[in-house]
């Protein structure tokens, strides 16, 4: 896996990353379970374990991208080349939005989040 973007921690011991080139010409969003201390030691089998992964033949960005876990358990993916995805825990693509403005990162906020309600919309 190379060209990893936006590693983000959630639930205390999990991390999502967007990997631009997990497979030849294919990107992936990968969830790791981290076991403290977060320290890789050469010669020891102490790498974090992969607990979830999503990829699709249409998911590819040669640069940029992000994946964040939503409050409903789904994952919001920004492909970095113009497509936003919502994917269920089982890997089902729930929706896609092709916005060719190249959204390189997306954030998920619940509708009742104080940051949203403060806007008064």
C-alpha cells in the first residue's frame, strides 16, 4: 500500500486511511485496529491488523482522497478525482456523487451536531 492519505482515528483504537494505490490502478479505504502502544518495532510482528477494507473497480485516485466513519456506521469516501461515495459496513455502495470539482477530503457531521445547528440553517 502506498500514497496513504488522511489517516484518522476513531473509537479510540481504530484508524481509517485512503490508499491511492492499494492495487495496480485501484485505490482502497482501509480500517486498522491499533493496539497501544502505537509503535512499530523492526523484526517483530506488531503491525496493526486490518479489520475492514473497501475497494471497487471504479475507485481510483492517483493523488488525494479520504475516508471517514459516519455516525450511522457507514463510510464516507472522497475519491479526490471528483466522486464522493457512501459505503455500508458490508461494502454496499449506497450512493455516489460525481462532482468534478475534485473534492479531496470530505467530513461527516450528524445533522444535530452543534457545529451544524450553530449555523441556524
